[in-house]
């Protein structure tokens, strides 16, 4: 278990402080992508804008007759 934690610590340390110019460029691009994905989530899919779907609506979409209650 100690070896796994040590490896994970080294992995995150390399991400926080990249040593080579290539590693720095890779980290920069990954950060830009993360910001872009978060921005898309915030602006394109707001929490209040998602429709509520129940079982009968899904049954209509797939083409199954909903069960009678």
C-alpha cells in the first residue's frame, strides 16, 4: 500500500511542478481543456435547465406501452 501511495504522490507532484518544457506544455494544455469542459458544463447545461423524465415518458420514447396502474 505504501508503494501505491508513494507512486500517486510522485504522479501528482509531477503534475503540479513539471520539470521539462514538454511536461509544462502538456500540463498547460490539460488545464486549458479542463477549464473549457467546466465552462461548457456551466453555460450549456445549467442545473435548472434539464428536463425531468419519468418512467412513462421513457417508455413512450422507446416505444413500450406503459404499465397500467
